[in-house]
């Protein structure tokens, strides 16, 4: 992988507050507090609620695919 996509990913994660970097020392993950963990869990739950109907519909059409996903 080239450096440019990695550099851009680090910049994005820094902008989101997930990473902090120090020149010549590298990057590290910012510790998460309880409030941030709660927000992450709420976002994940919302996304899973949106995805569930599509997943159920896909399995109704092709139930054998469940075995492909659980391997």
C-alpha cells in the first residue's frame, strides 16, 4: 500500500478525534470516555436497525447464503 492513502486515513481519523499524532513519535488511539462509547453504541444500533430488514429479505430469497456468512 502506498503512503498517500495511509496518510489520508490518518488525517481523517485525526479529524474525527480517533487518533492523535506527534511529529517523529507516531500516532496513537485516543482513549474513549463513557459518553463517546455510548454515542458509538447508539450509532451502531441505528445502523443495525436499518440493515436488518434488508438482511432478512436477502435470507428469505436465498436461505442457503446464511451458511456462507457464518463460515
